[in-house]
């Protein structure tokens, strides 16, 4: 064996050793990684188990304390007052029972999979949280009962004091009403006329409710005592509001009288302005509004007579507003009519130009022009005639513009018919020969249909453009009116 073979064998052995070492190292790392993941997985399961157990212990301990507190409240206040709280505790106990069952499954002799352990532990935590929510609701209910027990006697004492104070104001309210009847009509006093009587009835009800609350307190019916006390407080508050309305009425009536004087003066001025309008402009809504405002002013009481300032102010204000709206609407119509009158002249001029152009085409070429163009021309003439005779400028402008458009369309249709006739086609679907004398019968003027039609069509377009420019000038002129 020579030296080269020895070197080759040694090199091969080294390579084999290196490969074996690398494989061994890789395998060992994988095993360590798998073992680490398994440890982490087990640690997570153990953590979930500890969390579930701790939550279960806390929730169960809290439920036991809640049972003791509810039993104490039942002994102190009776089952009737606490019956609405018992279902809340029962719901918490039902959730805890399910959680205890799952915890038993986790710790019995039957092996559980990792997935079951994870799922059941998480479920135990959720059930304990739900039970805590029910126990929170129970705590709030017990706190409310305790607050009612503490506050109801004070509430009854407050009602007694308020009853005495408010009752003392009833005679003063009656005196105020007697004085107001000498100044204002019965219709005006309708909102407060029965307030003292209504207040007395409410105060009587409040007194009975306060007595019922005291009686319930002596028999430990706390919830009913609290409800009776609250009803008594609300009745006293409403009675005081009714009596205060009597006291406030005079101030409101004086404010209404001041506003009524101002609006009456304004209404008389506006009536004079409305009557000064021309009769044709007053006709209709303005005359009706004037009559309504005069009627509202006519119903006002004479000086020194009892009246209804609030109702009178409402009626006069509504009639005054209606007259303002009618005058404003008429002014708007007048403005529109003035603008339309300024546009009517240019619109009629444009329509006349378009009519003249369309008539020229039909009169010059006659037979080749079909019924569509002639119909448009006749309709355009009718619209323009209506525009000339229209009493309303806006209607006249609209009719003139429709007439101009129809005349332009008539000219376009006529040129179409002429062009088809020159190509040997008639508007009725027939055929005109193109030879000498065919269709045109040798009329040299009609042989020039191509050039003449082009000239007339150009005149139509020119008239349309010029008419639009003049119409725009008329609109621009409105800006300076």
C-alpha cells in the first residue's frame, strides 16, 4: 500500500467521522428542542389548571359570602322584599356547579388528552367570570335595599315638611287667580284656572302616600315603603309646579301684551301698504290675507276690557305672517314678470327669423318638402301666434322659444327632404329620375338645389346663433334692471 492510498483512506475516515458527528449533533438538538416544547406545553397546561382552580376557589368563596348576606337581608327585611334577588344567586350557583363538574373530570382517574385539559380549564375560568357577574348584580341589589332602608325614613320626613310648605301657598294662588280674573278673560286663564284645585288633590295624594310609607316601614316592607315615598315626593313636586304656574302667569301675560302692542302697530302699517297695491295685484291671496288680519285685529278687546293677550298675540302674529308671505309671493311674481317682459322681445324676434327661414325653404322648393317639415312649420307658427297674444310674459317667452325651435327643426327636415329628392328619392318613398326633366322637370332654379340648400341652411344656423346671442343680451340686460 503506497502513501497515496493511505492518505485516501485517512481522508475518507475523517469525512465519515465528520458526517456522523454532524448527524449526531443535529439529532441531539432536535431531541432537546422537542423536549423543550413538551416542557413548555406541560407548563402551559399546568398554568391553566392553576388559574382555573384559583378562579373556582375565589368564585365559590364569594358565592358563600353572598348567600350569608342574602340570608341576613331576608331575616331583616323579609322574603317579600328580597325575592327578586334569589334568582340571581341561583344563576351564579348553577355556573359554579358546572365549573366544579369540569374540575372533577380534570382530576379523576380517567386520563385526559391535552386538548381536553386546555378546553376544560378555559371553560372553568369563563364560568367563574359569569358567576362573578351574577354575584355583582346581587351585590348591587343588596346595596339598593340597604340604601332604601336608610333613605326611606328621611324621604318620608322630607315629604311631610314639603307638604306643609306647599299647602301654605295654595291660598295665595287662589287670591292671585281672583285678581287675574278681573284683568283677563276666562279663555285666557284656562291654562291655570284649575291649578289650585289640582294642586290640592295632588297634596292630598302625597299625604296618603307618606302615611303608607311610614306604615310599610314599621312592617319591614322596605321596597313598598320606598315606592310610596317616591310617589309622595313626585306628587308634591307636581303640585308646586302648578301653583308656580299661577304665580308666573301674570308676568307672561304682561310680556304678551307688550309684544301685542308692537305687532298691532306693525300690522296696521302693513295693511295700509297692502291696500295701496293695484287691485289686480291684490286679487287672490293678498286680499284674503288682508281680510284675515283685519278680522284678527277686530277681535281685540277694547281698552279696559278683560282679554286674552297670549291668544290674541298668537292670532295677530299668524295673520300678520300670512300677509307678509302673500305680499312677498306677489313681489316675486312681479319680478319674474318684469324679467320675462324684458326677454319677450328678443325671443319673438328670434322666433320670427326662424319662421322666415323655414318658410323660405318650403316656399322655394315646395314639392320636395315632406309633411314632417310642414307640420313643424305649422306648429311653429301656432306657437309664435300664441306668444304674441300671451298676457303672461313668462308664457309668451316659453311659447316663442318653442316656436323658434320648431321652426329650426322644420328647416332642417325640409333640407333633408330636398337632399333626398336630389338623389332621386322622394319623401313618400318614391323615386325621381336623375335624367333631364326627371323629377325637377328641367327647372334650372331647382337644379341648383345643392348650392341653394346650403345657402338656406347656413341662414338657418346663422339665425339660430344670432337669436341665441340676442336672447343672452336680453338676459344680461335684466341684471342691470
